[in-house]
């Protein structure tokens, strides 16, 4: 199949050896990529690598700490991915547009920090009317 007057660049055995070398190199690259992806996944989960590789039944898990349903303006802003000023405006004026209806919050006294219940914040995010009745955080 060679063209007349042309010489071969590689012999068949050299081509086979090059193919084996390329296959080995690709296997190494794939192993490195898999190792890096596994590291990134473990970092994203914030789980130590030894816990992922060998789960230990002997180590007791601490009970989850109770999370208060009441949020500050800063926490609510981070939760909703809205600015703090947007939440203040929604609390002060009822912030009624075609997408949102009023946001309900609580202050213990005039000029004291606002507290917003997580359920009321969820309703506000979905654009539903605020809950009826009064919710007050425990002091």
C-alpha cells in the first residue's frame, strides 16, 4: 500500500510501541483527572477524605444543633440573595409589586433589629401573601 518511491517513516513495530506509550500516558492522565475530580467533590462536601474512604461506625455523630427559624436582616438577605435595603423597604412599606406581596417581620421596640421568620420569608419569596396572626420570637 505504500506509494512507490516513498520510504516508511516508522516500522510496524515502532508504531505498535508508540501506540502502547500513548495508551499508558492516557491512562496516567485519566487517573490524575479522576483523583482531582474526587478531591474537588470531597472539598465541596466539606467531608474529610478519610471519612469518605472508610466510614467509621465507631465515631458517634453529634446531634444536629437546633437552628432558630428567626433571622436577622443580614441572614435573610443572604438567604434570599437580595440586598438588605430591599428587605428593609419590604418590611417598612409592605413592598407590594406584581411579584411580591408584603414581608412580615418583628421588632421588640422602635429602632430595634428586625427579626423575620423563615416561613414568612419563604412566602415572600414565592410572592404569596404573608401569614395571618402574629408570630413573636421568644426572648
